[in-house]
C-alpha cells in the first residue's frame, strides 16, 4: 500500500459524466432558446466543450493517486491546482463502499472515507476501484488501528507497573 495507485480507468468515464451533468442544463437552454443564426456556432462551441471535457476527464484520472503511508491515507489530485489530502488513520470512523450502475458493470466499487468531524461530505472518495483493493484498504486500516491500540495498551501497562 506504500506505492501510489490510480483508480480504475472507469474513473475517467465517471468524471466525464459528472462534468457533463453540470453543463447539460445550460447547453439545452442555449440550444432551444438561443438565436437560430448561431446554430453553427453552437455546434462548434459544443464540440470544443466536449473535447475539453474529455481531455479534462483523462487528466483528472491520470493525476489522481492514493496510498497508505506513515499512518495516513494519502490522496493527491488536481490538474492545475494540486491538492493533497492526508487522512490520519486514527481519525477514520468508517469506510463505505457502494456501486453505481457503471461500477457494477465493471465489477468496481466507490469507496468513501469518513472521519470524525468530517462534516456532511466524505473526507476522501475513491470513485472506481476493485472490490479486492477496497478490502485491502479496509484491512490495512484495521491492522494499523489494532497495532496503535496495542501500543497504547502496552504504554498504559508499563506506566501502571512503574507506579508504586
């Protein structure tokens, strides 16, 4: 888990659909209520926008990496603005896995990492990874939490033995 990994390439499709969903209403409104003289410009503009969305989806997938290191789940992403999210494993409260239609077709899952005080949104989201990889992440986090709790118990026992 120490090497940075990418989500499954299906993540490109999911990113593409998410961007399209945000642009669809303005495009439809412009197409139906725009001036008829601008239909050629609309087609050219829509084609350029489509190409930009495809390229952005590919780059977004390429720049998204995750790994576990030094007691943290680390996520790096961003095309122009690089974002790094380091989530301490001790703060992780739950790991939720879901599978939408596209994930089910490719036998993938979406993993949402929620932390204490994380608010309404998940602290980290891996949109398309294999179920086995999700299980490995859950196991690595469980093992780390167990090791940390054993260390704390051993420290408590040592401190209690030192007291007369």
